[in-house]
C-alpha cells in the first residue's frame, strides 16, 4: 500500500537519533517485497574485519543484534566544537540535514567497517522503490564522516559508485552542484564525458571537463581536453597540452598519431581503429577515411551507443546471417535498440509461398530468417487472433535461441 509506505517513511525520518538504525530495519522489512530474499545482515567475518582495522582494539559483543549497524554507545559522548571544526572538509552530500529530519553528525558515532559491510550487502540485492528512497535520503544527506575506520575517499567513493552504477544522472548533477571538490571527482566527470560521447554530444562532453580543476591529473580526461581544444579551433593551446602529456609520458603512439593529424602536423590519415576505450574509438571514427567497423557481442556498450548515435553502423548485406545474429545479441543485451533489428527484418525478402505456408516454412530456413518471416507475418496479419498467435510464436523462437530479452518490450507494446 503506497499510502502506508509514505506514512511509514515520514515516521522513520522524524526519529533523528535512531534514524540509521530504523533505516536498516526498513531495508530488512522491504526485502520481503523483492523477487529473491537475501540475508544482508549475515555478519560472517565482520568482527575480524573490525578488529584488524581498528588500532584501538574495539571490543565486539558476540551476542549483539545482527541489525544493530550503528550501535548506540552507552557512555555519553560529547562532540567538541574543535572536533567538528577539524572535520569540516569531510562534509559531502546533496540534501540539507533538516530536509530529511537528520543531523550533520548522524554518522559520527558509526563504526566505518560496519557501514561499509552493510552497504556492500545492500548492493547485492534489488531494492524496492521504498527502500531505495530511504537509502538515497540517508546516504546523500550532507553529513560528517563515520568516526572510525573510514576515510574521506572511501565514503565519497561509495556515493559516487552508487550514482554511476544506477545511472542517477539527476542526482549526479545535484551532487556536483553541492560539492565543488571531493575525492575521485575525476571518476564521476569521466562517466559524464563518456555518457555524452556515446550519445554523440561531443560539445556537452567537452563542457563536462570544465567541472574538474586543472590540478587534478587524469590521463583520459587530459587527452580528451586536447581534442576539445582542437574542436574549438584552439590548436596552439591543444598542441601545448599535448606536448606536456608527451613530456610526462602520459600519451601513446595511437593518440599522438591521431592528434598530429587533427592538428595538421601530418597530412596522411592514420587508418587504425582502436576500440579499447570510447575516446580512442571516437578518434578513430573522425580520422579514418571510409570508416567501417563491425561491432560484436564483446564490443563495449558505450561504443555500441556511439555507433548508433553517430549513424556509423553500416548494414546492407542481408545474407550475412551471422552478423545479423550479432546485432540481435546486442539488442538482447540492451546495447542496440530493437527498432534497428525491426528495420533489418523488414528488408529480408521472402516468397509468396513462404507466407502462404508460414507454419511450415519457418522451420526449414535459417533461424534469423525464421524470426524475420514470422515478424513480417505479424505485420501482415489481418485479425487479432492471427497476430497474437504469431506474436507468441516469435517470442518462443527468441527463447529457443537464448534471446529472452530482445522481444519483451515489443511484445508488451503489441499486447
């Protein structure tokens, strides 16, 4: 019941002092809503990890509750103003504490090893929307670091990794706006750069590099800066940065050859294609004459996205069933839109007899052709019963060839 969840959420967030405790209880409670039940509270080897990481020999009660992640300390602890002042550089987040009825020091008494262990367990399950909302409110509320066994870099890296893994670009923008400097900032900028390159938004990708300070050294981003300067017709500045990269041995022959051509230092095009990174692939696509690249199931997802966004996927040989099947696999993995497969199916030729005896003819031809034939039969069906019959037949054909995902959205739309 959504109303019940909302009421429960508000009640949980009003309990400041024990909010984290209740948050992890709610994760446990909501796991019953998941497709697969997982025990995220199992403490295997947890005490050993704490003892080895804590130089002050923290004693661990073997009988403590499995869900008591942020154990309340019995003796009163007074946080001095000096302690908080020294910790000011360790405040990261998105939401103001009062926005979620939390406090700046909500993590201060937490044991870092327990926090890390619990987050790692949560990452192994698929959270309900209710639990994910609680996780976001707790993890991204502006706060000080846990008091023991966790560094600035570790704490922020958990936040960044979660944002990237879950592709929460909306929260990433908010995080960047709220936090000017933080550990591993280059990691999140590189993610945004690749996201924009893969969509063919090169100018937007270049703008993202301005979000990172020049004092931060990242080989990948520094190389991309050179290309951005060239695209902005700032070739002198681009050559200066490139020379610095070479002097520091942060460049390589492939990048040097491509950059020298773009700078006009050499006239001959280098026709090498490198798909080891999205940046190298992008450079290949703009420097190789008559660029022709056939991706496969091992091709990186970002490169697949860039190929389709930049209209670089050339396909005219409808007799090449192996490559069509590679494209089907890519669509099944989510690397290629199913609409591209539909266009291929529409262009495969069949005889009139194939359609008249479709219930038998699809069994005698190549699996790729059988899927294309049944798809065309669906388009030609003049009544609902026939369309449903062949929709489910096509779905079965995909399953037989271990392509369970490719047809799901299309089938749902048609139904």
